[in-house]
C-alpha cells in the first residue's frame, strides 16, 4: 500500500496536486468549474505557459534563464512599434520571434563559448533588455492595434481562444522535438552528464546554445500574445515573470540539475499556477495571503520533486 | 533576493557611469547665479521624466541653473550624487529620495554643509528638510470614492483593484477610498491586488468577472491596472457604459481612453506642479533667506473626467510611430 502511494506520488505527484486544488476550489466556489472559467484559466496561463515551454529546454541542460521577463518586454515593445508602422501581421510576428531567438542565442553563446554561468549571463541580459525597452519607448506604452493583430490575443478559432491554441501547439511541438529529434535526445544527454555527452561526440556548445535560442523564441512568442491581448506594448511588462516561469517548470518536475523532466510536466505546473491565481481571486483571498499561498505551493511542489528523486 | 543581486550588479555600472558623467558636467561656477542640484530615482520611469522636465522649465523661468542626475534606482548611487553636489557647492538640492530611510545620511550631510534641501513626491524619515512637496494619496483615494458615490447616487456595488501589497501609495489610496465608500450604502464586493500592472489588472478582472456580473463601478489604484480591467470587461461583453470606471495617475494612455469614452475618470496628482512648487520655494528661500511658512505642501488631487480633460497635466503623449 505504502509502496503504491509512493509510486503514484512519484509518477503523478503534481498532476494529483492539480486535481486536489481543482476539487477544493470547485467545492468552495461552484462557478470555478464553469466552462467559461476553465477557458479563462487556460487563456491566462498561455503567456507564462508558452514561456515555460522554452524554459524547460534550458533547465533540461541544467541551465537557467532569468532574462525571459525582460526579453518579453523588449520583444513586446518592438512588436508593438512594428505593428504601428503598418507591417503585415505575419512580418511583425516573424521579426519579433527572430529578435527573441537572437537574444536567446546571445545568452547561449556567452554561456557556452564564454564559459560564464547562465545565472550571471542571463542576469545581465535581464537588466540590459529591460533597459533597452525603456530606452526604445521612453517609458511610454505603445498601444492600440489593428484588428488583425489583436486576433492573436483576443480572437477565437473554431470556438477556442487563439492564445490557448498557440499554447497547445507550442507544447505539442516541444514535446515532439524533445522525444523524437536528435536535439531533444542530446539535451537530455547534456543535462544528465555533460562530460559524458561531450566525450560521446555531442557538440555541447551548439545544442546548449540552441536551448537558449528556443527559450528566447518562446519568450518572444509570449510577448506577441501578451501585447495583442493587452492592446499595449509596455517596457514595464513581464517584471517578475521569470519567477512564475521557472516555478512552472520546477513544479512540473523538471530537475534544476538537468537531464530529467519534460514539457508535459511544465504544462501541468503552469496550469497549477494559473489555477491558484484564478482560485484566489474567486475566493477573494486578500493580497498578503496570496503571496504566502503561492510560495507554500512552490515549496511543496519542489519537495514532491525531491521525493521523486530519492 | 533577486532584486538585491540585480542592484549589486547595477551599482558597479552605475558608479562607473556616475563618475563619467560627473567629469563631463561643467563645474558650478561661482558667478552669483543660483545653482540647484536635483536627483530623481529613475529617469526610465515616465513619471520622473515628467518631474524633471517641469523642474528644468521652472528653473529657466526663475533664472537659476539646474543640474539633474538620475540615480538609476540605486540608493547608494543617489547618496553619492548628493555627495557630489556638496563637493561642487551647489546652493540648494531638490531630491525625490529612493528610500525614506536610506537617504537620511544624504540629507544629514547636506544639513552639515548648510545646503538647504527640499523633497518632492517621496519623503525622508530624518534630517532637516526645508519643505516637502508631495501628493496626498489618501485624499486622492477619497476623491476617487466621492466621484463614484456621485455617479452612483450613493448606492451600488463596486470592485476595487489594489496596488502592490505593502507599497505606500497602495496602502494610502486604499485607505482614502474606503474612508469615503464605507460610510455610504455602496458595497465593495471584491478587493484584489493586481500589483499596479496592466496584465495583472486584466487577468484579475477576468477572474472576478467569472463570479461577479452585478457591479456598477470599478476603482483601480493606478491607471495601468484600470486599463487592463477595461480590456477584460470589453472582451467579456460587460457594457462599459453601465459601469463607472476610475483609475489613478492620469497617465496619457488613460486620458486617451477617457477621450474615447472607454474610461470614466482618473485621479490627477499633478507631479509637475509638485516639482515646480518645490523649486520655487527653495529658490525663494535662497533669495530672501526667510524660511517657508510651512514645511509640508500637498497638492490637491483632482478627478479628471471627460468634463475637465483640459485640467490634466500634459505628461507627454503615447509614443506615436
């Protein structure tokens, strides 16, 4: 019996946690389980969720990227200004994603080639990208976009809100890449044992850098969705997002030591954070307590992760 | 923790930049012209850019020289800026301190050097300050509440979006708002924080709309949260015309929402007027030697709506591309 519980916790710990939270919330507030509210949670989770997918790649290599919130701000204001210039939506999105990927690649190159710990590199980038967004906008928001661009954040396709679709596609694509491609297998190998990966002929520099490229790319994709959803690009957007994003990945069971985890766990982690935020609003928990609740859940989740590791 | 690390990283760069800038700026010449040093927390924030622009303009009108130095959100940097001011013997200092306690030594150093200092917007908790000119956030909260009470004729249900937990404007704006609202038949049905951020304002409002449809007013402790909430209401097909919406700060974006009929009002604290008043009092003291009549001046906040849009301060328009 004890063994069975242990196995269940190891395998599905965080998923069970999410279900537990859902049961408690629906008991306290009947409206919680309404389709509109569940759609609402998914839509709100999409930005953090998309970013967390990219972060999963980085953390799988035992790295970290603290700059995602700032990359979101910088790519978001550039995206907003390109839209204002009258660029077609496809071009706006492509340029925004390219910028995100470029910043991510720079993070990766300094980390791998420059041999600086990613914590320090991305801490620097976090400050630089934030500063550049302030400089670029003069601190003022860039707001009001055309209907075509707003479709990405507020539209629906076959009845499903577009941000949720983008989020779902990102997760599916990432899961496929991690499972079925050389890139995916090498990232796990590098995270598991970098030395061994290097000795077995894997170009650690290239593949590790690619993880940061992907992380920058998803931060930019999150920026596109957020900017469109808010109808504004702001240099102050995404402050503190790196914490939610990293929390989603870690809660989802991807080990900060690398080599273990995946995007499905990250999906559950992001949903757990989104559900808790939503639930605390519905139950009208006061703001001071919200911080405590969120912190406790993160610590409990990491304890669960630890349990799995043992 | 994260912040401290960032700060530590910033201090190094800031110190280098500061040294460079100080070298570039020409030393105050003692030709009898009054020289004022001013330092603000961060020129990346439009609020302080607006403050600076007003002070620079007022300085021209008063025919005094002004040196404005950005403290880049680092208290230690602001301290050394003040030390530079003392070293170059400015006649007076205008400061918007980064921390109420952290900048007390800077104020005491100015006191020791007999250089008069005025504080704008934010206060310090010690030392001798000639005068503090600021905004009364409690009164602003009351003004927002009075606007809602008027619009709803004293009855109805209101949703409140609070600022960052623990931040003093968040606490004061909430206190003033409740002081007025709680004395009426208007019920605050939900009070949640959205951390002064637009994206948070949007998602918190979306969440609240899942359980609350029967409300007649929304009050947010800043415009960013309010504009996010307006987006959420519009996307969820809440008839905005039926809801009284009041934000705070009268930022350019909010004024354009008011102009478009998507927002009802925003509380204006006149940061530019605050800054000008502070400089005027400092210069008057330097010229006459007489101390000001009072050591605290609070600019009265005004609720800006479509009826009095022209009373709002021009804080620079939203960047048009």
